[in-house]
C-alpha cells in the first residue's frame, strides 16, 4: 500500500503547488529524505528538480541512486540520480491547494526557504501537521 504525498512550494496567494510522489509519503520516511536532499543540494535545487523539472511526478523519492525493477523498464519511468524514480510517460500532474486531484494525497510537504511545513489530510482537508527547520550547513572561512 502506498502513502501518497505531494512535494510543494508556497504560492503568491499563500497556498501551495507541487508534484505527486507515490511511495513512502508518511513523515517518518519523507522528511529525512527531503532534509538530506536539502542539506546536500540546497532547497532551491531540490524544488527545481522535484517540482519544476519533472511535471509528471515521482514513483519513488529516495535521495539515492535507484535502479529500475523489471516492471519499470517499459519507458514509463526514469532514474534520476540522487533523487529517485520519476514518471516519464504520463500527463503532467500539478497538485495545488486550489485543485487537488482525486488521488488522495495524504501528506503535503511545502518547501519554504528556511523550513518545511507538513500538512496531513484529515476530515476532508489538509491541515497543519508539523514544521521542520532545515539543517544549517557550516562553511569554513
């Protein structure tokens, strides 16, 4: 069974907009992966790759170099090094606070500049779950 999620950015109207991620969307799995990616690559780069670069969404977002299973080798999927497995052969799917498709998004991860806001689906709407600050990267002077 999959825990479906969305990795998103905040919009001008204080809503959110992002991309679908099929597997392992519960906070205990998704938050460590996103924090690790942000620590290694920066939040702007992570938003660019996860949200902008692949409008079809993601099968797996693991932060590692994945390999395709036998059933994934039919052209519908692509390995994205250090990120996971992206959908390639489907229509673009934008998920937003104003237009949530009928695919039951259980968690939303909004990547702001300094922290991540986690929303959880409860009673027919996405409500606040938690806010996590990003790890600070120390640089030598």
